């Protein structure tokens, strides 16, 4: 029956999913999709002012335009515009001026007083249309100081807002999903670093990895062409990817330095400083309107290339020559990024520097995922080593029978008391331990030692530390002590000992001596402990000339 149910379950799943694909076509069900998908490609039959508006061009196209002249292209608005249509065009680091029938209907990026740098940046130009524009001439003027962008014109589309948004999203496709994944990964790693106390270890590898993922996610977000849907912050929209490019190498440099031990390090700190200086200079040049980030970004890209080459080379040396396993691990992971980066660069230039962040996002996501796995495994290994170290350290300083601090811990703690003023030492001893061992056995002897520790620890734990310093000898160290409180606790302990004695089959009692550090008679805390020990033996004198009351019952045969 169980097997039959399993088979039926999988058949049912198959039927359900097949019905989703087949039923709409069979029944010719109406389309109730909320997003309009009717987008008109308005990219053919454009003319260029440079050739006297004689030749016709299809977009995207790069025109041979003089450096100081804007690219001016023209076309005719279609006669059958759907109501509420919008003409959309992607600016490639260009200002956009649109005229229809001689009337300016859109002007963004021409007023240099309203943005930093020489060019506004990448953005989507959405031009609202009216029925009166049908059949009229449309003129688009594009200008950029950036050589790679000047003279280029991307595709033009016509459709409703929802249709255009859907088109833009589908054009980038799955690449959009990688961006939030990377940002969420980065934020998660940073939160884990602080929330789980990894920062306490002094290893910042997790932090730098999280920051790198966050910066890369923001870079891909800037390249996604979707920022205008998320915010109206023009500086954020047009500068995000450029700003991220400036600082992207920094977390990787810091991450590798933190997590990969190397015998040979040549330029780590120098490269990091160079990237920071370049970022500051680039931001300053744009702020003072000398050069824009788009002009100085080639230097930042060059530094990224240098960082990649440097670390690939040094990691290779470490892995091959010095058999550095962590370096080999990092080298393999970076090689994955390198492969996708080469594909990205090739695609970038094949598409005339107009499309980016497609292949690189996959490579970076793989790299970050691998590094997260490695860091997690390294963290588990560090925790294991730490726990083992703490265990053996505890064993070295803990009495096996009682769980008290042992004599080694006692000696170490006394050595660390640099200002003994106000320190009180209590010495305690289990009375008649030999009698208990001989008459009732060592199990009872051990129990009497445990009872002594527990009664001392339960009453002194809130103000001092208890140590087992010998077979039946205990000491308590109390810093900044109040003698009135200490004496009150000792009285409580004596009453508790009497209660324990009533429960035991043997006589149980302890002797106690207490002394407070006195600079006039004590050279150090050892001297105070010696005085407390002497007082304890004075307390023990009460047992002289007495015999135990409780004796074991002898079986009569």
C-alpha cells in the first residue's frame, strides 16, 4: 500500500504540472496577465544629421560624431500610437534632449550645474506621448564627454509603462535574480559575523567576505538598469556602479590577507593604499568638477586588473612552491571568477561597451558561495580547536574530584593580585579525614571532601573563588572584601556543616581560619594565607583529646 501511494503521488504531481501547461492552449483561455506585453521596437528608419538626414539607420548604432557635437537623430512618430504610450530609450552616459514637431518634450542631463562630473550617467529616458504627436517628426539629441559613449544610440521602444518595465526586466532575465541573492548573502554574512560573536575571535574574514558580497551586489544592482524602479535618487541611480567599482578590490585584498597565511607578501598593503588613494582622488576630482568618475574609472579598472594578476601570481607561488593549501583553495576559487570575467570583458566589447554584468555575476556568486563554505568550515575547525584548548586548560586547572579550582590555578591567581589591599584569605580543612577513610572507606572520605567544597563554594561563590589546594585542604580568595560579611558567611557555613553532619554516618566537620591582608605584617598575599592557615590549625585544636562519636557497626557472627 505504501509503494502504491508513493507512485500515485508522483503521477498526481505530473498531471497537475502538465495541466498547467496544456489546459490553457486546449481551452483557448483568455489572457488575464496584469502586465501589458505590447512593446513596439521603434529602432528602424532613423536618420542622422551628419549625413544630411539621407541615409537610414537601425538602432543600436554608433555614429561618427565630432567630439564637441551632439548626436542628432530623427524619425517619424508612428500613426497608430496606443493611448498613453511612452517612448523609451536607454542613455549610455549621455544627456538626452527630445523634440517632437520642434517642441522640447524631454531634457535630462544638459544642465551640468545639477549633477557632479561631466556627464549625468546611465538612465532610462521615458518620454510621454500624446495623440497630436502621431505622424510628427521626433528628434533626439545625445551627447557625452566619454569617448566610448559619444556617438552611440541604443534601441528605442514604444509601449505602456507596464509593458516597458516588463520588457526591461525580461531583457535582463535571470541576471536580476542574482543581484538580490548577492546582497542578501552579504547582509547575512555580516549579521552572522556580529550576532554569533565571530568578531570576538579577531578574525575579520567573514566580515570582509560579507562586505565584498554586499558591494558586488550593489554593483550589479547599478548595472541592472532597474534602479529607477526602486528609487528617485538620481545620484544613486547614475553613480552606484561607478562608486562600487572604486572600492570593490579593497574587501578582497583585506579578505585574502586575513584568511590566507603566506610566506611571501610583497605589495598587499601598498596595493590597498593605492586603491584607497585612487578612490579619494577620483571622488575629489568629480566633486570639484575637474573630471567625472566616468573619466577616472579606467584607472580603477586598471587597479582591479593589477590586483587580480598580483594575487593570482602570489597565490600560485604559495600553492606550488610552499604547498600552501589555503592559497591553493583561494587560487581555484579566483580562477572561476577569472574565467567568467574574461567572458564578461569579451561580451562587453562585442556589444560595443553597452552591455555588462552578465557573466561576471555568475562567477562572483560562485566565488562568494565557495568562500562562505570555506569560511564556515574554517570557523567550525577553529571552534573545535578552541573547545579542545579550553577543555585541556580546564583539566589543567580543575580538581577532578570536586570540580573546584586546583592548586595550579590558586598559585596563578595569587600571582596576579598586584594590589593586595583589602584581600581576605580563608583556609579550610576537612576534619578527621583519616578516620573517615579508615573506618568508612575512601568513598565516604571522598564524599566528605566534596561536602567541604560544596558548602564553601555555595556560600562564597558570589564574593570569591574556592580552591582545593591539597588532599583535604581548601582556600578561598576574596578581593575587596568586607570582613563583616566574611565572618557572617563563616557562621552560616558552620551551621550548614552541622546539618550535613547529621545526615552522614560518620563525624563530619571542618576547621576554618581567616586573615585579611595587613601591609604592616604581610609581605604579600602568601603571608596572609599563612596567617589564615595558622588560625585554621588553632580552630582544629578544639578536636584535641576527643574521639569520634560515630563508628561503623561491626557485624557479629
